[in-house]
C-alpha cells in the first residue's frame, strides 16, 4: 500500500474538456532496477464535468490492456470558471422552479415528461461506469468476491423491519455449534513441502551460494553451487509435524541464502601443507564464520495455508539482509511452498500460461495478493507493565517442603518472554512475588505488513532446575488491525475481504489486561497438564492476568521514520538504557541497576535511533514509566450466580463417593489445597487401574481433605452429595435434586468494560441466528418439494434487519474508557456490518429455486465473515469455571465465556445464556474431544451489583428463591443472592424412544465390524437397546419406554425450550468395557 496523498491542478481557462481524458500511470522506482511501468488508467472527463466530482477505486491495466492486481484511488473534481453558465444537463434550473412556491412561476406540463424519465443519479452513474469498465478489462483471474463492490446498489436504511420476528435462541436444547467444534484444538498430521528451484539476481560476483531451509526447529540445506549468482537447485524438502493447527501455524518458514568466501579454501590449503592439529581445530571453528549471509525471507505457515490449494506455486521470495536493513532486496529465490493436512484433497496446481513460466519476478512474488514487493520496516512495541494473581508454589513437592519449613507459600520469580516472527525478547526477573511489576518495553524490527500472524506473550518462572511456563497468551494480528487500505486483511489462516477503504489501522492493543489460563497444578513436578501453560491447548484453570499494550511505528523511508509518538516514546525511556537479551544475564532488577550505564550516552542515542530505520534487525528492551494509578478507574463489584437444576450422566468412575461443585471466576471462589485427578491416560490398562483406585478409596477420605466451608458473603462450593445410579440401567450416575436446587454465588471486583461484551453479545446472536437458519435450509434441501427458497429469504431478511438495528444502536452509544483499539473496532465493525447486510440483500434478490444451493454457499461465506467480527481481543473479564470435585480431586470441568452470561438491560446486548436454564457438558482434563464426563442443567447470571436484583427475575414461575435467615433483627439485604431454589410445582411425563436403525457405524473390532447397541439417557433414567452382532448397519426396531419422569417447569417452557435427550452408540465387548462409537 502506497499512500501518495498528493494534489494536482490543471487550469482550463474556459476550454471545453468534455472530450478530454485523464491518464494515470504508475511506475516502480527502484535504486537497483530502472523505472518500470506497473499499470495505467485512462478516465474520460465527460462525467466529471457534469457531476463536478468523481471518486474512483479502479484496477490498473498493463501494456497488453490486461487487468492487474494493483488498485488506485482517485478523487477528481471539476471547478468551472467563475461566471460560466455551465450546462443544462444537471436540471438545476428545473429543480429550482419546482421548489419555488411564490406563485410567480407557471409550471408547464410539457416539462414533466423529461423529469419523470428514469434518469440515473450521479452516484448511480458512477457505479454503472465502474461496472462497465470492469467488464471491459475483466480477465477472469479475479475472485468471485469482487462482485461485492456493487453492493452500494442495495440500501438498507429505507427497508421496512417492523414486522420481522427474530428467531429465539435456545439454551437448554441448543446443539453444539459447528463453528465451536471446528475450533476445538486437535493433534493432526501435517506435511510442509519446500521445493527450491533456483535463485536470481543475488548480490555478489563469482559467489558459491547455498539455500538453508528452516521450519520451526528443523533445518535443512541444498547443495552449494559454485561461481554463480543465478544458481539452479531443483531440490525438494519435506517436514512432517504432529501438532495442533494453532501451534503449527505459528511456526516460521525461513529461507536463507549464504555463500562461502575464499578464506575457507586458504585454510584448507594450510591444512594440506603440513599444519598441526591445532590448526585443524581453528579451521572447524572458523568454518561457520566464513559463511556470508546474502539474505533471508520469513513467512509463517498460516499464511501459506491460507492460499489457494494451501500453496505458493513457483513464486519468487525476495531476500533481505537482517543485519543491513537499508540496502533493499538482495536477490530472489524461486520456490514452491505447500502445507498439507491429513485429509486435505490434493489438487493440481494452476500452471502459468505457456511461454511465460513465471519468469517475471516482480509480478510473481511469494507474497499474498496486493502486498508490495518492497515493504517498509516497522518497529513493534510491546509494553509489559505488570501482572497480578499469578499462582504461587502452594502445591506439589516444593510446596510441601516449604510447609515443613514453616512457610505457607513459595512465590515464583517471573519474567515475560515475547516471541514474534522468529525473534524473541525477555524482560527482567522479579524475585519472589506473584504480583510483579516490570514496566519494560520490548521492541522488534520487522517488515510491515509482517508475514506472521500472532505474537506470543509468555510468563515464565526463573527456576534453578529450569524455566517453567506459568501462562501463555497470543495476540492475533487479524483481530487487532486492518493494515491494508484496500480492506484486505493479510493475517490469519483465512483471508477475508471487507471492502472498507476508510477504516484501516495498524496493529494496536491496550493498554489492557489479558487473562492467562493453563494447568490447575502450581508445580511443574509431576504436572501432566504443564503443556497447557505453554499455550499448546485450551487452558482449564485461571492462572492470573497481565497488563500490556502493543503499538507499531512504520518507517516511511530508509532515512526518515513516520513515528507518531516519538516524543512520548523518548520521554518514557529510562536512563537504564537497553538491556541484554542473553538468558545467562537475566537477574533481578536491583542487580541490573548496579551494572547499568549512567544517564548520559545511551539515552541520547536511543532518542536519535527513534527517528531513523535501524541498520539491523534487533530486539531491544527498555524501561518505561508505569501507568498512573486508577488508569482504568475504580473497580466495580460483580455478582456471579449459579443454580444446579440437574446433574446426570456422571462417569461411573466416581463410584458412590460424595461430589461437590465449585464455581469460580478469576481467583474468586477457588477452593484451596485441592489436587487434580490425573485423568486421562490413553491405555485401557491404566484407565482400569485408575478406576479401581477410585472405587477402593476409604469412606473417610473426603473428611480428611480441606474443603472450605461456604461463608456468609460467598458460597462458591455446594454441599457434598452422594451420586446414585440411573434408573433402569446402571451405566451412569446422577445426583438427585428433586425439590431443592442448590445455589452458588460470588461477589467479585473487576474493571467495568462491559461495553465490549455487550457489542460481542449482539454480534454473537446475529451469527447464531444466521447459523441456525442456514442449518434449517440445509435440512429442507434434503426434502423434496420443500420451501427452502422461502426459508432462505426469511433468514437473510432477518439478518439484514438485525444489522440495521445494530448500526442504529451503535450510533446512539459512545462509552467512556475506550482505548484506540476500541475506537477503531467500533467503526470497523459498523462499516463491515453494512457491507454484509448489502451482500445479504444481493443474495436474497438472486435466490431462485434452482440456485438455492449456490446462494446458500454465499450465505455461509457471510456467516464466516461475521464470526470473524465476533472475536473480542481485549477480554478483561475472566472466563467462568464450574468444577466437579470428588474426594478432594478435580475430576471434570466446564469453561464458560463470561460474555455469554453477562447481564444487560438491552435484550440483544445480554448474554445468550444469561438468566436461562442451560445444558452444560463437563469433560475430564485431557479427555478426547466429544467425550462427556457429566451433564448439568444450570442457571447462570453475571452482572454488576446494581443489577443484582435481576439475577432471579428470569427463573421459571414454579421456583422460589430461598434466602439465608438474617441474624437477629438485621434485615436481609436487597441485593443478597439466594442460597437455594424451592420448587412448588412439578409433573410427571412419559418418553417413548423408537430406535429404528443406523448406517455407517465405525468398525471397532479386528474383523472390520462392530457389535453396536445404544444407550438413551434422559433426566435421571437410562435405557439400553439390544446388541446387534457383527454389523455396521444395525436395525433395532425397538421401543424404549421411559415412564414416570418427574420434571419441573410449565408446559409452555418445556415446549419452547425442552430438555435434551442424549443417544450414545457403543460397541459391545465381552472381555473389556464397551467402547463408545
């Protein structure tokens, strides 16, 4: 992107310029090559004379009149000479006559007919002109999404939306979202293939170049070609990984070209002419130093995977020297990069036209579309302020040893490590604390836009036995920036076009708190979930939070930097100067102050360095001033309330031991001194032994554990209850809660940034309704003579209506305490919601009975773009955890996003599960995806204290809150939460489950078949069908009758949002336990 922002004026002196044209030519000015024509645009000035102004965004054409990928934005204006009469085509005179009510004008009906002709407005004529121009130069290489530029023809402001009814969102019987299931991290097999073909225009004469390929920590090299700067290799390298998708996508593919200098051959001659063995040692040490780096190219795997067919085919990678950033490109390497995941379809690459062979380097670069070859350098500033709530070593071997010595807790020595685009920086170490304050800035030098998706921020403990990760967070560039003026986001595994030219901003974040999640255990010794602290999977426990910010300073030229906040940055730098990045030099901050240089010298050099592009790619660490106190204002008090309505489908591994449930948000509500059940191993032998150990535990084991007693202020843990086996079949256990429902509640204190979550909730509801409607249309398409066309039109019309309401609501609200990212995201989301609404109207008007499937694909594309907007990067409220504990061990959990249960007076801003009875599935730590340890029906509510009286207003009418009795004559406070719910009405129901047949059962036996049977679970009852032996297509034709099912709630509520029924299919084995299919 090249913002010119220059004005040109041509005087006309009254000359008629209707038949004149405006020619715009774009050249590439390079210090190495001669100026080359990139594209040309010719505009007729006929329309600009009549309308006065013309705003264009058009693609340029090359010398062959073929459309290129280069866009140019122009604002052409025409100012007539003062006193000129102008033309009569604009109908200004007729407009004045019609608007005159003085009675002096006698209207002639003869002028009415021309006025009523369907003439084109200037804006309409602009769109028709652009459409015609694109049609004339269309080459067929454009994306299908380019048609979205004509969405201005669809206006949503005048659309009638009074009679549109929104689809109700279900909580109790809501199925699992496909989007959520797809986002669940899974370990998969990947292959990264790098085919190095050749290199061109390498700097140097008579060199011996070799190409080194590094993917993550694996490094390979090609053969060395001698005496050439245009070597040919044609070598292929394959890298195999077993990783989750997010972990693999963060790895960087680094292509480096180095050459050997003649000094190596001199040493070889010395060795052959009788030198001693010590000279041979010197030769081996110098061998690595005699390699001269020519240039390096880096790109992360996520960018490669996001390309068409997940590959860059025969593209030229521009090389730059990290140690010399001011000399430009050092050469090009032609290679093919591809990423293949197990299960991906292998397709043939699209070959270039015959005769071209992609030899034109500058038009076939190994870069995403619309990214320039010569990218400017930028400085990424990550400011680390402080952290709080970090775990202490209160569990494990070290914690037990410290208790014997009389200490209650052993604090950690934390420091922060930031990784970005293959570079790494570290802060100083704070000793013996879990609330460290660093106030340090880590700066990275990288080309902009960078070919890296995420910034990794990790807190580690500087331990003597080895540094241990405490928590990890990733800053996703896709969520905190829109760096391309053309509206094309270049970050992330999927590229999305938004076509918003006015809202673009560089990566920015905070200052804001980020929450850290990981393992429940506070010691690395024997912690089987330590990988969660390293960010390799979704965390299952809250481990503190950290305050940081991110900003980017883009250098506009090699000598001058476009630094907007240079004065503020220079003033914030401390006299301590730059800190060393070597791991062996990490010490406490007191020792660093003794070894730091004086105020003179480094301070002046750092200020001057901020105005020029650094000569080399380096990572710098400097001290900054801390944020002022109460920067975010005073903390507000929040109430978290939950009530358990049903607990069933408990894994029989629990046995008959009492179970309790814990409700927590952040560090509020956590039970102390609770160990974690080391579930789950993969082998059946370990699983059976673990199950036996739990069943054989003593009766008084629960009494020996330190389970806190709920106090008068908070009640985060329920009373112990013994589970019972389900009726009819004893495959599962349940906790009876017939007439009284236990409650849990917490009073917490956090910063009030609810406006972010209100916006997220509105977008989530829009996406959920659209996804639900798309699923309905897909089901209707499977039926003959269905009304899929009408239903798709209703779904799109409902979505457009919700977009209109969202925009009108965002215009009325301007919350306080917003940072730069909040302001940018508000305008960015608002503009893109308008674009999505116009695209939906276009899809709706093109729907026919024959094109329903094609238009449904367009609707899914809109849904993906909307789901991208629903992610809030600055989530300050921690997620809510519900843990099931048995005999003092954490056995299963559920993680609930806090925004989904946050209360708001506006219905659309309220969380979709706030004040509703929700079905929740607990899973054991480390269990496979989709396996259920227990099923809960729970009522959840989260809100500010002033709204606490609304925590029970949405309860069913049959349930009455029961409050704790006041002591003496003290009245019960109005904002007090109930300790339990009492059911005053219940009724019996009957369920009939007709099990007919199944198809496509997974083969579980060695003979390639299975012995399938089903288990139907509803409420506290479970029934089993008969076993069909050796078949993959069983036919049961069986009726399972559930009689006398006691349920609470009115008939209307049960009809609108009924409880869910779970059907599991198992493979029967006589020797071992049945395996769930």
